[in-house]
C-alpha cells in the first residue's frame, strides 16, 4: 500500500478514536479542513513537520501514523 494511503488511514483512525472532527483536527494542526480531508484520502505528500503536528494534535507517537497494520483498526 502507498505510504500516503497508510498515513491517511491512520490519521482518520486516530482522529476518530479521539472523537475529533476534521475541522477540529485542522484547527489543532493549523491547517485547513480540506487539507486534513486530502491527507486522509491519501492525496497529500505530507512533510515530516506535518506528520509531527498531526501526532501532537492527536496525542500519539508519530510512528503510529506510519504503521501499516494497526491492530485495533479492524
């Protein structure tokens, strides 16, 4: 699977676990909601800084956003 899709799936997974909307995540990350949507769809080549901001906003370790198999994702 493409790393952008893996990141997007994990971003959505952890955002949902945090009971956070795309808009709320966008505010915490300092980006537009449409950017979060594009990332979740695997359409963005995110920078390492964006990865870091997403991890901080979701209160997860950055490596979790890059793992191919998240056990509790189902």
